[in-house]
């Protein structure tokens, strides 16, 4: 099958890229070895997070993603439970309060960034359920949340609506150049050909890159989440700080913040889950009466510097990469920018800060093309 673009990985990032490319008339094939949203996008609290992102280039990309969310969602045919109602970052000690003040001042060096410092009492006026232990907070109105499963489903449906193909349960087995400006993608369901291939494979991006001799430094970063029973509205917006707390539109509370570089270890840490429950209760005392009904872990695609890896690989013209944390937040931006790159060669934001070349410029010769070969 022939396409203009083959996108590998149908999570939030890959589905956004595929949708926005199909939207402008490109013939797109979206491939996933499982199904759309089966990976990281299925195991996330799905926050649209701007407040804490750094350094500046990372902050700017996440700000652009948050800015583009309402317009992108308006073009979908499904309610994805988008809320752009901000985040309240709380602190429980005087030392943390001083660090927060310095952090917010530094973040405001980036044009367009917004966060407002609040006293503990001011924070409780906004969120009455907060405990008296909360000594202060920073309100960032740029943040939000989305239902990641509905978001990915809506994007994948949009790909089909605009003439593209979504190929679930299709594993990529190999990638190689085939003639002038043509890539051959071998899959468990046959061979695909395209002028452009986009690696949006998340935690599997390293394996996909090695198929053309490119090393993409992505490793799984494990996070734990607790899920409570549905309760009446307790908070109006996401709470961050010592932990992350979000209430879904259905009333369930999602609790927890953890980062562990332990590979694909699926065994949950009960001490870590218990610690997350304790700190969540310190922030919202009424959680003491709320039952936890389940927990889950997810794996974030994590580069060494925490920054997205995005753009064309110089050693392999026509091969693009879009991977990193946090894909939920910057997925609208990467879809727009890579579509501009493919269609005009001139993305509206510079992609150099996110280039794979910041780590290395190498190939082992197993198929990656030099710039002169295309």
C-alpha cells in the first residue's frame, strides 16, 4: 500500500500527527501494534501541563500545545472532556513556598507564561476542600486536562474521516529506503511505502529507530496512579505539588505522582502507593472517607534531558521523530509543526532545540540514508 506518510504509533502524539496531516489532504497510514491509545495514552492522568515545564524550549512547546488544544478539539467529532481550567500547585512547608516563588519568577522570563502566587487562605477560597496545611499555591491558568482515551479515539476517527487508514494490530517489522525519497515499511500485515515515515512509537521509539540505524535515547519512566470511587465534585481544577490530584468529570479521583527508571517493571510498589495516598489526604483531608477502587502504572517515553525529540533525522531524509514527555500536552503542537514541515518545509516554530542531533549524529549503516542520497 502506498501513502504520502506512514505514522508509527497511534497514541496521543501519533494520532494528532496523522489527523492533522490527513486534514490537509495527505494520504496517511497510521500504524499501531495494538490499537489507538493502547500505550502511554491509556495509563495517564491526562493532564495538560504547562506550569512546571523547563527549560525554556520545553516550556514553549508545551505552552503551544495547550494553546492549540481548543481549536484542535473543535475539529473533532467527539466530546473529549477537554477542560482548560488551570492547575493549582500547592506547597506544605515554608521552604517549599520559597522555592516556588523563585521558580515562578524564573518561569515568567518566558513570554506568554502565566502563574499567580496565592497565600494558603487565597488557595482555600478557590478550592475550599484544601487542608490548613497548605501554606501557599501558584495558580497557572494555562493548564488543563482531557480524557486521553476519547481524545485518541476522536483523532483516529478523524484520520479515517479525512481519507486516511488506521491499521491496528499491525506490528512494524522493518524499515528501509527504497529508491528516491521512498521508504518501505514492512509490517505484520504487509508492506507499506511512503515518502515520509514518522516515529511516534513512544516507549518503543528506540526499537523503531534502530531499524534504520538511528539511536533514539528513549527509556520507560514508570508512574503509579490511584483511582478512587466516584464522589460528588470536590475540586474544580487539577491540584499539583507534592503529588498530583485530578477529579474526572465522572467524579473519580486520580491520585499520585511518581517517576521511576526501572525498565518495563510491571510490579507495583505498595509503599509508594501508600505514600501517595497519605500525601493526597494531607492536601484534601476529606479523602480519608473515600475508597480506592484500583491502581495502575504507566510508562512515559523519557529522553535523558526530559525534552521532546522532534523533527527530521538528518541522516535519514524523510524519517521524522516525535517522541518524549509529555505527549498529551504538546500533541496538538507537534501535529501542526510536522504537518507544516512536510507540506512547506517551514514549521512555524523552530524545531532545532528538539532535534535528535542534540544527543548524537550517527548511523551504523543498516539502512539510514545520507543527505546526498535523496
